[in-house]
């Protein structure tokens, strides 16, 4: 009983039960093991680009071919890496995250959907 004399509810909501389940903990852990390292890699890659542009302009203006210089090439590779990361994440999510999330959804809602 609480200080006001009312009984505290002992049953947890279904969402609290799911959050405490090993399946949900595993899902969350899988997602974090992918998201955090991938985010760090991308942010470091972007920071290197910005630092090179700020502190190594001579290097960044080095011609690669024709009008293409190192700075432009690295800048274009930023777009390529963004699409690559998105593709890798989609593949990862389809293989590891979505099946686990679907299992949890079925556990909560039943297989009627």
C-alpha cells in the first residue's frame, strides 16, 4: 500500500512486460551494436573531410583528373558513403531487426494481423 492507503497496482502494462523481456533486450542490443559504430564511422569520416577542407586546402585542391580535385572527390564520396550506409542498414534490418520485431509484435498482438 502507498502512503495514501491506496493499493499500488502490481500488474505491469504489456509494454513494460515486453520492455523487460529478453527478446526485446536482444533486439535493442542488436540495433545498438549496429547503429552506434556505424554512426561513429560516418561522423569521423565527415569530420575528416571538414578538417581537411579547413586545414589542408592545398591537398584538397590537388587535381585528380581534369577539373576533378581531391576535395570534390571526397565530397562526392560523402554521398556514396551515405547511400552505402543506408543500403547496409536496410540489409541488416531486414535480416536481423525486422524478424525479431515481428516476433515481439506477434507476441503482443497475436498473429491475427
